[in-house]
């Protein structure tokens, strides 16, 4: 079971809860504005508190989670999942967005083949003209 601590930095908690593979990535996300703590931007040194709401942007997904427990040690995924609870609205929105992306991708036609050397030259020429 997860061990309870009184104080833990937000970047360390995000790492322990397995949202990021390293603390450095967690810190970078916080500093880049991809993590909001109770609706506001924060620093990676912010002390995480139980019942605080976090809004995380990871790739295409945006999650809203509530901190349910604190831990400064990275454990297995089942134990890490006990550290937070994702809101129902967040789950519904993420699933709806994933379904929408899936439908858009299914509607697009795949190219018949990869471009050959001549086609690549034409693409590069077109991009140069387009960017000027």
C-alpha cells in the first residue's frame, strides 16, 4: 500500500503518481504551464495537498484529477492509481475527444505509396515557394 507523507513537492508527486517518467519531465511540464494546481499555474516546488485539484495536459489529452493521497516514492501502477481520482467529467471529455480523433483519422484516405525521389523534390520545391 502507499505510504503516507505529510509534505511532498508537486513534481515529485506527479512522478510518484506515474504521470511522468522522470521528475525532470514533471518539472518541465509544470514550468511550461501544462499543469494547473487548483486552477492556477504553479511552481514545481509547490507542496501538494490532499483534495487539491490538478489539471494536466499530456499529449492530446487533458485530465482533471483530485489528489487523494501523498507519496514521494514511485511504486507500481496499481498503487500509483490510489494517489489520485480522475473526475467523471474529465473521463467523459477524454473519451469523447479520443472517439472524435478516431473518426477523423478513419475518414482520411491513406496514400497509395510513399513518394519517390521526383515527388519528394516537387514537395520540397513547393514548400520552399510556399514559405517565401
